[in-house]
């Protein structure tokens, strides 16, 4: 009898732990309506309103909110000034948007002679109870120098990425092409036979620069960003995925390269498939950090 009581106690404890873990993950829905500023394109406004809707959904799910990082870029070229506004989620310690369960639904409308956009989202979210890993990351143009960090690029600009972490870990980088609806793997490099790039703590990395390559990097992919012909500007999104634990990528039907029985490096994934893979990775690894960085490419 005593043994049965002990077993029941252990079983109840396991169930309680499981229920506690599950309670940190929920399906959340949210919507947000945003007035499009005169100096902002519709595509750019969609990025801003998407993050705000996701933040509201997380706050509704857990009674907590995540923080927005709003960046204003002012440039002066040939005497002409312009202002760009970008919104991103950075360093959240309250909650995380794991992945979309349904594609975001956008609605553009005119009210009081002003342009508005409304987005409705539904996705899997998880409450975060720790501060996470405060790594440094920045996209760069022209040359591999973190002082030249920016998220605004011109057509045919070289692209570099700065990264530094306070802990050892593994890094993977994807670029989501909004127009194509595809998430393209940028890192690890194409000729590297691993699912993620190993990172040493407190070491500075300048990716996509042969001059800053590490001994084991092999052939470094050099990247150039382009804007679609006939369009004045377009917007993409970087997904910076970092974890102290090793992880592998999902099988892809496009440009796949078999490495082992359970690891395939995809050159690209449909955005819906990418979201599913990312959600599974974050569900298995609560130490995984995902940072999204919107970038703008112009013809001017």
C-alpha cells in the first residue's frame, strides 16, 4: 500500500509539472488597427501593425505585455531628407510569439480621408519567465563594421551581419522574403554540413565577409541585397535564431542536401512550413531565442 501511495504521489507530481508547462503555451488571437503615416508605405505599415497585434495577443493570453522597439531613421541624400519608421520586438522577457496558426489577415481602408490598416492574427504563444540571452546582432551595409549597422539598404548593397553572444551556442539565420512568401536560409553557409553555426561566447562575428572568416568556415557566402525591378522599395525580415543547445533544420523540398539520416539543410521553406518548424523548435527548447529584424531595400 505504501508503495502505491508513493507511486501515485510521483505520478501526480509529474502531471502537475506537465500541466504547469502546458499552461505557459496557449493559442492567442489579436487584432490591431493602425493609421498609415504619410511617409510610410503600405508594406512597411503591415510590418508595424503585425508586431503590435502579436504583442496585444501575448498580453491578452498572459496578462502581460512585451516591449516594442521603435526606430526612426532620418537620411539626407542630395539635399532631400526622408524619414523611415521601423518597429520590432526586442529583448522580450514577458512572452514570445512561437508561430502563426493562421496567416495574418490584412484589411486596408479609408476613414476620414486617412489610410488605415487592420490586421488579425492567431498563433501559438508562450510565457517567458527568465530574462533570456542578451546577444548582440546587427545587419550591416557597405563593409563589415558594426559602426555601419542599419536596417535600410539600397539595391545591390553588400550585406553583412554582426553577432556576439555572452554564452556559447548555436546560430541559424533566415531571411523571409515577403513578396515570395519564402524563408531562405542564410546561415550556416551553403557548403557547411551542419544544421547551425557554433558560436563562442564573447567572440565577435562578421558573417558573409571572407576577410573575417573563421578557420573552420570553409567557403563564405557573400550576399548582395536587391530590390525587385519596377518597385521603389520592398521589405524583408531577418530571423535570428540562437540557442545554447544544438538544433537541426527541417526537411525542405527545395534545394535539399542530405547530411545524415535526420538532418537536411534546406535552401528555402514556404513561410507556413517555416513557422511550423520554428514553433516545434521553440516548444522543445525553451532557451531558444528568436529575434526578428525588419529590413528595407530601396532603388534610390
